[in-house]
């Protein structure tokens, strides 16, 4: 008896959204405590993660915070930069393809 062919006739291509890195950039003016606060509030890092990311940027110049779809990465980076700017801090985040 011949078997039933259940294979789909066309391959369905699943497009995964491209991910973008949000990178925290060091500066000489933003207080460490404020950087940690922003990482917790906007990027949902816990205290330990926020401290490590902040100190890595402080020592190396920059550190990847997390990866997100493009619009999420851009919104989070913009919100974090704006929050810092409102307090007069020059804190910067960049968004880069993964
Ligand atoms: N370098 C800052 C200071 O000494 C702290 C800091 C850390 C600022 C990381 C920005 O991305 C940064 N007050």
C-alpha cells in the first residue's frame, strides 16, 4: 500500500527578527549609582548584573547591556539617554546590529 505524503509542498521560511545590541558607553561625569539605576529601571537588570555592566563600561569604555529587536533597542536606548539628560548627565547608549 502506498503511503500518504505529508510533506509540505512549499518550505515556509520563518524570519527571526534581527537583534540589536544596546551598548553602554563610559563617560567621566555620570555617577556610577545613576548608571546602575538606569540599567535596573530601563533594562530590567538585577543589582548584580547592573553593577557588572556598569563597572565593565567604566573600565573598558563600553559594555553590551542586552540584545533586542531593533525598535525595542532604540526605544530603550533613547529613554535611558533622555532620563540621564534630564539630570544633566551625558550618559550615552549606542544601538548596533548583533
Ligand atoms: N565613569 C563614571 C564615573 O566614574 C561612571 C560611569 C560608568 C559612567 C559607566 C558611564 O557607562 C558608564 N563616575
